[in-house]
């Protein structure tokens, strides 16, 4: 398996230097990783372990 290169619109760097994935990247990826990502289009709530939104944005 190989890793695909990230496009510039897939992420940005936080002030602390971390990579933050954008909503566009998560939608391209096609599934929720259940990590509580800042821009999760799937509505996962890491505190409760539940999905808040019914469907991902299209």
C-alpha cells in the first residue's frame, strides 16, 4: 500500500505546527476515523463517541 500525496487544500498547519485536515480532505477520504477531528464532516463527537449529524456533507 502506498500513501497518496496531500493536496494543499487538504490541510493547513495550526499555530502549534500540527497538520489539521480540512473537511474537503475528510470527504475525499470517505470515512470517519473517530478521532474527533476539528473539521469532521461526519459529525463524530469524541466526548460521547456518537455521531451528531445524520449524513456527511456532499
